[in-house]
C-alpha cells in the first residue's frame, strides 16, 4: 500500500481550510473516518435501524447480528480468550469509569492503594480519585523521568501489600513514549496486583495482544481508531468481570426483575445496560481491519517511520524547541510530538498554524499533572496518522518556523 492509496479512503483529507489544503495533525484527539466507516454507519442507520437483542423481526435480527459479529471481531483483534470478555462502551473514559466503579465495589477496602502514572490522561486519574474518595482508598502517582519514561524502578518499590491495581497508559497522549506494558504487568502480577491498560493511543500505534501481555483490563475508543464516535471497548478478564457488580441498571442487563429480587444477565450484557450504540459499533469492524492492514504492510510501516523520524529529528535539532517525551531509541516513540517553543505561546502558534491549514492541538491535553511535572501551562501537539505524508511534515516544520518568526 502507498500513502496515496490510504488517503483516498478518507474523504476529510481532501478538504481545504482558509484556502489551504488541510493538514490534519490532531489525530491523537480524534482520527478521521474512512469512507467504509461512513457508508456502513449510513447504511445501518438508513436500512437496518432497529433496537438490538429485543424484537423478533428481520431488521432487529440484522442489527443484532452486526453488533454481535463486531464483538467477535474485537475479540480476535485483541486476542481475548472469549467474547464474554468484550464489553462495548462509549469510549475509553466510559470503560475506565466502569472498572473504577465496579472493581472498586468488589475489591477495594479502606486504606487500599491504586497507582497511576503522572503522565495519565484525566480519564485515567479522575475515575480513580472518585473511587478512592468513596472507598477511602489512596491514589498514588508513579513518576516519569525527564525524558518522559515511566520510572519502573520506582513503580516496583511503590507496590505494597495494599496496592490492588495499577492503571497505566500504553502510550501517553502527551509524551508519545511507548510504555513496556508486558514488563509492567509482570512486575505488578509478581507483587499480586491487577493492571488496567489505557489503550486509547496504544491501540492505534502498537496494537495489543491481551493474552500475551496478560493485562487484567484494557480500554480503548473507536474514534481514535478511525471508527465512529461514541464507540469504545472494555476488555476484562472473565473471572474479574464475573465478580464485579453491574455498573448501570436498566434494560438488557438483567436476568429477571421483580420487586422482591432482580438477577443480572451473564457477561457481557451485565455491563451493557440500556439501548446500545448499535448503528455505530459495527464501524469498529472496518476500522480494525484497516488498522491491522496498515500494521502488517511493511511499505507503509517504513513510510510512517520515515515521517516520524523526520519530525523527531527536525524538532530535536531546533534549539528553540523543548520536546516532551524524548526517546532513547526511536522505536520507543509513537508519532505524538508535544513541545514548547521559546518565547512564543502555544495557543498563538496553533492559531497561526490553523490559518496555514494545519490542525494541531494546543493546551493541557487533558493531562494537567504531566504539565505540572514539566513545569509548563500547556504545549503544542502534532500527532500523526498513517495517512499523513512526508510533504505534510515538511510543510508543518516550515510553517512552524514562519509562525514563530511572525510572533517573535
Ligand atoms: C491516553 C488517553 N486516555 C484516555 C483518553 C480518553 O478517551 P475518550 O475521550 O475517547 O474517552 C484519551 C483521549 O484523548 C487518551 O489520549
């Protein structure tokens, strides 16, 4: 596959903004949608729109089949051992909140500890804070070093007999450093605590084999993986999900309901209360297929690496730029580049770049603790997808210089 072939699959990439061709470098926030995703969602909404799992009519059967087939595809994609371990949610945030609440109810007692890294997205901090407040447990941050690497030695020492769970990102949405999740799980399991991996960025750039890594929970969002918004996945080991109480009550998550006693549905329905996002969930199918085909195509993998290496080199060689997340080896870095530029404010840079057709993220990126760690109030972030080209990367670097000169 060539990058031009990939670009043809994403209609948004043909857009112009302010008369300039769009350069979309905000992929870590949300990726663009493939035509297959858009047409599938349109087709399901137009011709197969019926609530799932309920009625006996043909439309309901089609919608249910599309939804449940997707569960099998997700199971394969993550290499989970059973489809009961795949719970559909609205995204990573919902998946982590589910675990924080239900794992908390089942397993956390007063004085227990949860560890997260200081480079987590708020989605992997605040749900644990809420749970710790409720259960009188303690949330502790594990530091990252000056280059943005998680301090594994400190993590190991911080795990005590009271540590029940470590919640860690596979790839920070700010630093882009790829955490050695298998090693982290090994350390945690050897000390008797469970591990949740926030795969919001990791699923896009590294993928995961949940049996190989042996994590207890894995969360990701469809919209960062080219699928429809409002889709997400929670993988959880069956024995843990079985022991956890339901998250929300409502239709579909029950066995029987009476005022005397209500019983709950088996997995995974126990965690899928109410009407599900059935027109959107099936878009995970073509999105995962695309992600897999990109990852296994050596031509496109080496092209994407070339774009990443060009940006890394260009940003590191400019002494006005402070890059956050400096890899010791290029393979440790996903194409997520957050930086600050001496003498210019990130928001001003982002506004000027926008006028040049370049969409980047600026600000705190839902990760205030990591801003504090590096002593800044915000950063500028360029995050790259397989459809981004070397020419776009070169245009970005030139435009950045121009914008900085305008602001100097
Ligand atoms: C690392 C990480 N975790 C969690 C999230 C939250 O994802 P969502 O807003 O799709 O629930 C994000 C989104 O940017 C992220 O990058």
